[in-house]
C-alpha cells in the first residue's frame, strides 16, 4: 500500500513537471513563431531559450525559478559584457576557427575559475552564452554586430527565464516550502511507523514475525533517505520564496526540523542493529510489567516525535506525560551479568536516546562565517583550478573541431560541453554514454514528430508533452540519471520547437555528429589531464576513511570537547559518503585492460565502517550521559569511572592503530613494488623487534572481544555500585540509576560490536589486498611492520 502511494506521488510529480516544462516551451515557441516582429528581431536564438527552459524548470519550484532568474542575470553579466569588449578588440572579420576556440576557452576559464563562489546553473548558462556569442560571431563574420549580437543572446536567455516563471505560476505555484513541509511530515510519520515496527519486532515471541517487521522497517528507511534528499534539495530554494510569501503565516517552516529529524536516525539504526543481529532476548527481561512499560515508553517517544513535526495532539494523559519518569526503566538497577542481556539494554538506551534527541533544543551554528572566509581562500589552489582548465580545454577543442567539421553547425559541438558542465568528479565514460544516448533518442523522436506532423506545427508542440514525461522518468532512473534525461529533452525540443532550420533529418545527423565531437573532446581531455581511474580514487578514499576513523577513535580518553567529537564524526561521515560515491563511479567505469574493480568487497567495507562510526557515536552519547550523572560524586566513584574509561580507551586505541595500519596498507599499489622499495632502502631484513609493538589485530587470541567485554563488565559493576553508594551517603547527590545502568550497558554492547566489526574489517581488507595481489601471500601484520620499518 505504501509503495502504491509513493508510485502515485511519483507519477503526480512527473506529470506536473512535464506539464510545466511543456507549457514553458509552448510559451517560447508561441513567442518566437507567432510573436510580433520586435520579439523575433531580438530573440535571435530560440534554441537557447529552449535550453534555458530545460536547465531551469526541470523538477523546479517557484524558489528554484526565482533563483534561476538571478543566476541568469549574473551569468549574463559574466559573459555578455566581457564578450562585447573582446569582439570589439578582435574584430569579427578576423575571427578564425582557432581564434574563436581560444577566445571561448579563455572566457570559459574565467567563468569556471571561482569554483565554490558561483552556482553551477549560472556557470552552465554563462558557458552556453559564450559558445553562442563567439561561434555565431565567427559563422556570420563581419555581418555580426559586436554589440547587438551578444545582447540578442541575452534576450534569448531572458525569454527562456520569463517562460519558466510564467509556467511555474500556472495553474498555481509549486512552492519549495510546501515540498519541504510535506517531506518533513512524511518523515515524521515514517519515523513513528519504524519505531512501532521495531518495538513489535523487539517484543515478538518468534523470530519469523520479528524479521518481517524489520524488513518493513528497512524499506521505510530507504524511503526516508529519499525524503531527506528531497528536503536537502529544496531547502536552499525556500529562501527565495520567503520574500514574496513571508506574509503567509502558514509558510513559516523551521529549517532545523529536517536536521533534527535526521539526527534521530542514529537511534533508529541502533534499534535495527539489535534486531538484525538476531540475538535472542532472555524471556525473563521481557516480563509482563516490563513489556507494558516499554510500550508506554514507545508512546512517549512517538508523542515527542509528533511534537517535533508540529502535529496537533490531544491533551496529554498521565500515561504519556513527557515529564513522568519511565517506571519500566526504574526497575533497571543492576549491570547485566552476561553479554546475552546487553542487546535488551542497548535497545532501551536507543529508545531513550531517541526521546532525548526529539526533545532537545536546536543549537546555533557559530562557525558558518569562519568557514565561508576559509572557502574563499581555498578556491585558488591547484585542485580547484583543475576543473576550469579541463572545461576550457574541452570547450575550445570541441569548438575548433566542430567548426572544422561543419562551420554553420559548429556551436552544437560546444553547447553539450557547456550546459553539462559539472564541477565535481563524474564517472566520465558513463556520463558521456548516457548523454550520447539521450541526445540520439531525443533527436530521433524529434525527427519522427516532424515527419508525422510536418504540416501541423501546433500538434508538434503537443507531441512534446509525452516526451517530457518520458524524459522526467529517465532523469529519475539509475540508468540514465539527470544527464541522460536532460539530453533527451533538449534533443527533441530543438527539432520540434523550431522551423526554417532545414531538413530535420539532415539537422539531426549534423547535431548527433557535433555532439559526439564535443563529448569525445571532454573524454580525451579528462583522460589526458586526470588519468586516475575511479577505482584508484575509491582506493584513496578508503585510506582517507581509515584515517578519519583513526582520528575519531583517538579522541576517546583524550577528554575532547563536544564540538571536537561532533566535528570528527562529521569528518568520518563525509569520507564514508565520498567512499560510497567513488565506489559507485568505479563500478560504472569500464575496466579496459585493468583488473576489474572489486565493488562487492568495497561495499562490505563501507557498511562495516558505517557501523563502526555508529558505534563510536553511541559510545560518545553514553559517555556524555555518564559524565552528567557522575558530576558531584565521590573521588572513589570517579576513580572507578576512570577504570571503565580506560577499558574503552584501550579498545578504541586498538581500533585506531588498526585503522592507521589499514590507512597505509590500502595505499600500496602492489606488494611487489613495496618489496622493491624495501630493498632499495636497505630494509629488506626488516626489524623483527617492531613485532613487539602493540599488534593492531583483533584476530589474535589475546585480543578476543569476549575477553575485553568481560573485563569491562566487571569494572561497570564497580562504577554502578560506587555511584549508588555516593547517592546514599550524600543526600545532595541525585543519580538516575536507570540511566547509569543503560549507559554502561550500552557501552558494553558497543565494546562487543566494535570488536566484532574490527575483525570483519580486518578480514575484508585482507581480501581486498589479496585480490589486488593474487600472486602474493598477504599477512597484514607483517606488512604493517614493514611499512613502519620503511618510514622509521
């Protein structure tokens, strides 16, 4: 039922987007085909007006379109004004294919150079304008007016923007604020449903029904990820809608709501971690009163989540009062005796954590100004300049070769390069492939439409509507993505939306060839300037992820501030996100003569590293709760608390050493080259004494997670007893015994799981290194020692 509703929503969104796109294209077509003479005189490039429509209005809201107006104006100032001066200085009669390509390449370099300071859409618009200004000027030669020609390009841009604004207002505006509000509401419902499913699985008497509930919750989790992406997609557009609609009281949406809802995901992942482990919960822990108390706790959590989502609630009953302590938790007065009881306590800890996050007040971000000032300076290093160099060379080469092939159609080689510019790294061959396929199928559809409706221009416009619907679904598909969908839409509209451009079949062939020239130039420049395979980038990002894990684990026991902990965890998450993206790129990249990329092992490593990051975050939450309860206690209690902290520090240090070792090992190109480097540095007989340093391995008997866990649980009982005695001896000391037990037990669960994840990560790293060196015997500890001897 939920998938059906989501399918209907997707159909509704796609149809609405296709309707608005078709309406905007109809406005452009009506103005350029049937409009007054003065419009035809100024709007000399209706093809670019159509391109503007596709760039701005595809899946857009009113805020996106208003921002598109500003970006189009900004892009026009970047391209048109300098072009007028350049054309006057050079002289249009003296333009050649070479000088045109050079002038366009230099102008493109200046547009792309401020990498993080200009929006991507503004860069694409400016680059498209540059192609038209210089290449059309070269085609028409001395007949081109150096001032009016760039202004006509600007007028064609303006017509596309105006058409987008009008289309977004009919029949009623689509608002980013409404999209964010609806997504936040759906996320709130999604979270409450998942909590109910997790509780149902937790209290289930048989494993089959429990796993059925977990499977439903996992599907909802995937849906919530898409909803968070929707919020992230439309939140910047909300700022553009506030000015004209700020008088509408119902439009006020809290920007931090989406972030707060997303922060609850960590607790939900912990609940799923318990249930996915299939660890049996002792029946004695789920007695009748306890089960009833847990269900009451569930209602309290759901009520707090609904309050975050501003859902009106009936008057709060005593059973669900948020200020009333949980009676079922007050019965938890003893540390678990065995590890089999830890999942039960950890699940309750996650439930309490979920309630704590939902009722917490949002914190202000004070580092935004500082980060902006740093980004201004960091834009001018060599890595930031590389996208500008690659784009300018690709564009110049595409214009030069396209003009040599067909001077009247040379700009069609440069336009695909310009309007599909991406500042971030892409899977080069995959993106070029989907762009080429999209262009071909869109052009073929346009030719077929012209053949069938060659005498009925109005019907040709109507035939664009089903194609825009199809292109919208292409944009949302994994096979084609946005690049393929946009290319398909542009390919059709450039033929069906114009007249007097010659035979459609001849134009289609010329445009397909010119597009192929432009895409080939992009691939060639990419391979020459940045020949690194996506597989090697994924390998580098894996090493960086291990380094971030090392830094995050090293903070335990170092008494860091809360800001330092949050920053280290954010850094680890960002590297893991980059690792996932690089893995997907490497999987889509052709292997050619290289060894195939082992995507399955990288995906398993990514999942294990994500679980390790979650466990470290749970540990920091538990330590924070304990520190609050430990304030004001006796020196003996604090000393015992230090023993527990030392146990955790010992484990995290071992994990840090392991991560540091893997950081270096995963960077090795091959073991044979590494052995040659050892011989070259006279370290072939590596120091065996290095083997006496702490062994960063969890697979040895002395580092078994069970042994670490048993030692930890013994210290935990001492901590709990010390805190409770301090409360009895000193009346002013108030200790939440249940919170202490839950936090210590949650740390115990994390200790056990971190040890298990470390073993899995070690095995998977060994498999990755072995797959890259099939002829060598892989011993990770030996390799780690040799690396330290090399850099000693």
